[in-house]
C-alpha cells in the first residue's frame, strides 16, 4: 500500500515538475490547438502547458479522496482503497503520457500532427483501452461500496448481487478496452476518436439495458412482495441456501425482495448457481 501511495503522489506531481523544468527551453509561442486535419490553427503562450499538470493534480486529489472514502466504507481491510489507488495510478499515467506528448510538440514546434509517428487520437484510444482492461480486471475484486464499481440498487442489494454485477461490468469494460486498443492500432485521425466515443456509448447502453434499468415486471413483483408476505418469488429450484421453494414462499417480505433481486440478476447475467428465472 505504501508503494502504491508513493507512486500515486509521484505521478500526480511529475507533470508539473517536467513542465516547469522545460519551460525555460521552450519558445514563447507554441502550438496550442489543432483542427480536424491535424493542422495547427492557434498559437498560444508556453504557460498554457501548465493547464494539463493542474488538471492532473485535480484528478489525483479526487481519486485520493475516493480511495479514503472507500476505505472508510469497507470497515476492515484495505481492499477497496488499494483498488481505487490502482485506478487512480492508471489515470495519472495517462495524463503523464499526454504531458510528455505535448512537451514534444511544443519543443519541436510541430504544426502538423500527421508528421508524428504516433497520432494523438491513436494514443488516447490505446491508453484508454489499457485503463478499461485493467479496471475491468479489478472490478470483481471490489467489495460493496458507493465509490467504485457498478453501483445500482440491484447490485447493492447484497454481496451475491454485488459480486455478480461487478463481474458482468468488468467483462464489459475488458471488451470495450480491447476494442479501443484495436481501434488505436488500425484507425488514425478524427475517425479514431469518433469510433472510440461510439464504443464507450455502446458499452454504456449495454450496461444500462442489462443492469441499470430493471423491467416493470420485476418492479411490480417487488411491490407485491412488500404488500403480500406469501407472494410467489419465482419458479424452479433455487439454490440460495434455502432447503426448498416452500421455505422461500413462507419467509418474510424482505426475504422475498432479496430472492426476487437475485433472480433478476440471474436473468441478466446468466449464473446457473441461482437456478432458472
């Protein structure tokens, strides 16, 4: 944990140190903005390079605050704090790479990004893809909290729904990250950024349809479970620690609600351990 925190703080201040060290060697006017054709359309002061390090520091402070909040919610252990710090390190690495990229452009006075070996859009797609893949891999390891992970009413119902939702969300992020990396390798220019945004939008819609928006039928069954203690919770053999379906049907309304929530997660995720819906 101490090593992660040291690396985190180092990456948070490194862009500022690099920019301040290079400022005396940079010309007064540097390329400040590029159009869709990768041609510079605005020149600005070299002090504008300090904007990205400032943004990096803000992102670092936010990530550190989220890590501390997740640690308090976890109670015992530092699993969530470690995961949040690792995610923050990945984001800070991305900002560090972009800072180095901008310093190279400013120092060489590049007015056409097409002359560089690595396109800006490709670099962003590859870096974002790596962040998504690593985040998707660590999501299933997160314990229930309100800071990190796929947080919905359903996923926060209990530990079972939480773990299965994080697994589903993690797989979705890994697929989106792999698609972004392939996109960054084979597609150049503004088309790369547009396709990258499209992939993120498709991934968001997919998660929203599969997890974030429960059907009206499930909602009505939850309401019925609250009103009627013996409301039918589902059909088929359910392996949730109950001896039989009759034991489920004879339970309390809160127990019905928990079972129906688990059945809903079963339907959208497809875990055999929860039986048929």
